[in-house]
């Protein structure tokens, strides 16, 4: 039977964990072994030792197979729980650290989740409590280490300063649902230039704003959006937009403009973007940010209690307080100007482009739909006949066909159950030599793809109020400089960054008679990696205007470039990308549907032909990563890596960061240049940001001028740091320009689509 391990230690700090593991059971002590080592290592950074603590587990024995669920609800479970709570009361610690769900549930009876409570001070019988994740969950990678480490730092800081208050005093007076005070505070903002935060609460059914809240350093107030409230808010926005603080500003600004016509002439402050500059690989919610940077009480639970007025005010107050902390961190890290001059400035064009959106050409959409439906009917009929009339949408009937009748090797899911998902079908394609079955599987995948096009790509709806397809951009949406985008919460929109090129032709500019001009960087990431690693073969090929992917295939397969087929070129392209970013042979095997031996051989062959990818780009990136835990792109945008630095996954993310962030950062610098040039122009508008592509729309008379302006803005020297010579090696990314009357590629079926810019300018 497992040893009973009661609480030990007499320090002022009480640490409550969940249950002993095998190391604890072996030594008869709580919190030893890997979990204990991690905890004491973090505490050691702040001068806290075991001798300063009393340590206990919620359950005093190691559960069978380390499965705590096996002992929950038993007599012993309740006895140990009662004894532990009594021990805490008898010991009277000054502060209590709770590790994990079961320990938290013992004290608060399941009233709050560990993922919501971690990082927030609570109180139990007059004792300050800080919950955080159990270190074993960090070791298993079930939960992230960054917030755990931040919580330990917060706990230690509070212990030494004695500044832990379960009920944090709010230093700002609150006036819920007070229209008179709201108007008064807006006037004070205008008159005295206060910094102020803003937050809105919205309803989706019906689509409208229900509460608007603002806060300064002394007063927080909210009110419903009456005409007087909107007018007062407009005055504050007009006077001091740059002193307005929001969290996730693109959401609020889009909503305020769409519903009330409130327009910011200058970008506000955004605490989500500020946090993103500091820790781009962490969560971005206001709740998470406050748990990391502030000592405030939990408030998000109010969201579901019906007390929306207090909830909104606390959002405003915490956003205001968060801004002060984040600004101090950014200044200390010397990142303030990166935020202020680049990421913050991206907010207004992001809001504008998302709301500008695209119009739908219904006739062209119907032509596309009819074509897809005809292909689907033909394919479906053929597939069904060969499948003996089986229902192609039925997984059970598909399994019967593939595994019982055709005797193909059974593919399983993670739960070891037979599956016929897309991944399984692709694996079967590689594993069968039967040409008839192989053809059927290929056609089936095409049939599934066309069904997806019909149900997703061609079913996008325009907003009923504007008649336009909107999107919502997030300038802090990825770990690099790349934006993300989503469909807006209101009806009528989609993620425009993910639209497939063959099915973009029914999207047209919002303003009738206007055209699109699209600019797309050519081979951007491959060029950046070549300049970064001083890969002279690749650099020379790019400078001579050669097809680098053809050259790659030619060198790898030992054949003349003239003999490189389209398929071989695609292999060269995939291998170059995989090899640059440290993709394993296992992943390459899945991507290319090839054998393990082929995947290994292709990667080895590439690195033999292009040795500087590993010798310079990989080696130097790893050295920089391990030295500082932080990398910078060519323009100085930082990426601090908070995940384990020695992990292969972290290393691959580090390899991808520099080229991806540098490319997108260059694109966004061009976007800001064009935004400043054309934001007041009634005949030109920035329209879309699609990762490496920028799209403007304009009156056709302005097309030549816009093309010239886009070229000047985008083709600027990038200060690439050559890792081999440690000198700046400037790179200008060449840009492919296209223009057309709709967003799809020009084909015989789409004569108004995008074509090369010279052809288009001659046509108009």
C-alpha cells in the first residue's frame, strides 16, 4: 500500500498540491521528483526555499497508477480532504499557493475552474490564496509553462512585499448605468486631456451595442448608447483618439463605426497588441493579460451573472491599469517604439479594410456554382457506380467498400478506430498499386473538395445592411508579424484571407466601376532565407531571374533544367520549404505522400546541394535562440520564445519566424505608406491584406498612379543581417503586379479577372 504522506514544514508559506506521485511515495516527502524540482527551481529564482514553506497534498497517498480519479469520492478522499483543510486552519499561513484543479476544488468546492482562477488572488478563511497549474501538468506539456512561471513570480513578489489582498481595492470610482456622469467624464476628457479606456458590450440577436463604458485614472462610468451618449463619446474620440485605450481595438472600432459612425482619425492604444509585442506566443485575452501583469480580483465570472454593468466597468478599469503596466514593460525592454510606430499604426487600416470589404457579383457566383454542381453530379455518378451504389457521404458504407470489399489496409484514428477521413484516403492512395482503385480515391478526394467549395466558398453571405462581405482583421493574430482574419460576429462576412484563388472571381470592389490592383511578393521567404544564410547559389539564381524551384529540382535529381517537369518543380519547391524550416522526414512523408526512405533521401540530397541552410541558417538561428530566447526580424520586431528552447517544435518556429515576420513586416510597412497616401483619396482605397499580398481598389483612371505608388512602397531595401558575415546584406523583394475587375485569376471563363498589370493598363 502507498505510504501516507502528511503535511510537513513550518514556514509562513503553505503549498497545497494534489496527490503524491511515485517519487514522493518512494521518499515519503511531498513535492519531490520532477514536479518538485520544477517548483523549487522557479521559487529559487526568487529566493524561496523549502524551509520557508509548509507542504501538503489534498490526498495523502499515491493513487493507483497515479490516477487521482480512482480515489475521488472514497472515504479516504473525504477524510484526507477534511484533515488538510484543518491543517491549513491550524497552521495559519500568511499566504497559500494552490497547485492544480483538485487542490483548488478542495478549498472552493468546484466553484471556479483552475484555468480561470490561476494568476488571481482569492481568499479562503481569511488566508490569501493564489492558484496556479500543477507542475506535473507543465512537465507533461498538458498546460503552458509561461503562466505558471509568471504566477510563481507574482506569488514571490507579494510574499516579500506583504502586498497580497484577496479583495483587491479598486482605485477608481465606479458609476454603473449613469448617463449624466458619462457625459460629464467625456467633457472632462476633452477639456483636460485625460488618458481613458473604452469598452463595449454587444448583443448579436439583435445586432446592437448594449453598454458603452469608459474609465480614467479616477472614474469609471457606463451607460446605454443613447443619442446623447454617442454624441459625448464622439467628442472624446475626435479630441483624443490616441489617448483612448482598448483591448482588441479592431473589434470595438469596427463595431462602433458600423453602428454609430464613430470614426477614429488616429490609432488608439491597444493593450492586446502591446502584450503581443512582448509575448507573441501567449494567449491574448484581457483576462489572461490581467492575470499576468496585474494584481486584480477575478471579474470575468460576472459575465454570466446578469450584472453586465459592473462587468463592463471592470473591463474598462482593468484595461486602463493594464496599459500602465504594459507601457512600463515595453519601455524597459526597449520595444515601445516597435509597438508605437508599427503595430499600433496597423490598427486603423485593418479596421478600414475589414469594414470596406468586397461586393458579390451574383451572376458570376451562379456561373461558378453551376460549373461546380455539374462536376459534382458527374463525379458523384461515376464514383457511386463503381462503389456499387453506396452512399458516398456515409462513413460506414465507405469503410465497407474500402476495407471489406477492396481489402485496403485499415487506417485508424488516434482512438484506434477505423477511419475514412481525408488523411486516411491520402494514405491509401500511396499504399495501393491498383490503378482503378487509385483513380477512384483521387476522384473521391476531388468530389469531397468540390462539396466543400459548394458549401463554404460559394455560400458566403453579404451583410444585409451594407450589401458587402466584411472581414475582421487581427494585427496580433499570429506569432509573427502576420495578421489573421475571421468572419465578423454580425451576419454577412467571412475570413477573406482564406479564400481559394479559383473561386474568388465573384468578389468585386465595393464601388461599382472600380478595379483591383494586386501586389504579391515573388519567392519572398526563399529569398530572405538565401540572403540570411549567404546561400550564394540561390542568391545568384534569384538575381539572374531564374526559376529557383526548377534549379532546386535540377540539382537534386541531376537533370538539366529543361527536363524538369511541373511535378518535379513542385517537389523542388516543397523540399526547399521543408528543408529551410526544419520539417522532419516524417512530416515530409505525410505532405508528399511518399515513403519514409524517399523523404529521408530527398532531405539529405537537398542539404548536400545547399549546405548553408544547415551550416549557417539553422546553426546561427539556434545559437541566437539558446543565447537569448528572443529573435528579431530584419526591421527589429521581436519574438520572445516562452516555450522550451530545446524543443524541436520551438526550433522550427524560430526558423520560420525571421523570413515570415520580415516578409509580412515589409508588406505592412508598404501598407502604412499607402494608407497615409490614400486615406483621404475618394478614388483609391487599401482593400485586402493577404499575408504576402496587398490589394488596393481604385477608379480605373487612377490605376497607373496606384501601380507606381505600390511598387515604390513595396520594393524597398530590407536590411537583412547575413548570419555568415554578420553584415547587412540589403534585399529588395520583387513584386508581381496584377489588375482586373474581379478578384479571381483571368481565365477563358473569367475574362474580367486579374491579369498582368501591363496588359490591364493597355486595356483600360
